[in-house]
């Protein structure tokens, strides 16, 4: 069930990232300063990267890799999800509203991305190879 939820989330997140990327390229290009447009596009880029990471976790959870490994792939995915919401979400909000207090939320998302990649690596380190 966890794997299915992650796969659904990754599909929806990728869809949103495509929509936001197109929105930035077409609707926001003349509306935002070059700096704020770059901020928005950075949010899209990081959302895409970590959406693929969530997709990977969802696929890996389908395999019989051992309980410890599965636990940490799921933890990694949760970190990536919350990281997208904090990092990309705060950049979107900052770019669209100009409200500066969204800025301090961004590093929290970055920290969650780092923790997520650490958990992903730890999960990979603990994969129990299934013998045939």
C-alpha cells in the first residue's frame, strides 16, 4: 500500500511540475523579474528531481529487499515529499507573492532532501539480496 501511494504521489507531482514549468515559461515570463522567474524555475527543477526519487522509492518498495531497507526507502520518500512541499512550495510562494518570510522555509526543505538521500543510501546499503 505504501508503494502504491508513493507511485500515485510521484505521478501527480510530476504532472504538477510539468504544469508549473509551462506556467513559468509562458504565463510568468513577462510578469516576474528575471530573478523571481529563476526562483520559480528552481522550485520546478527540484520538484522534478525529487519526484523521480519518490518514484524510485515506490518501485524499490515493490521488491523484496529486507525490512530494514524497505523502512529506510519509505523514510527517504517521506523526506522527499515534505522536502518538495517546503523547498519548492516556498520558492513558488516567494516568486508569486514576493513575501520574503517564505525564504526561511526553503532551507528546511533542502535539509529534508539531504536527510532523504542519506536514508536512501542507508536503505541501499542494507538491501538483503534475495537468493533464487
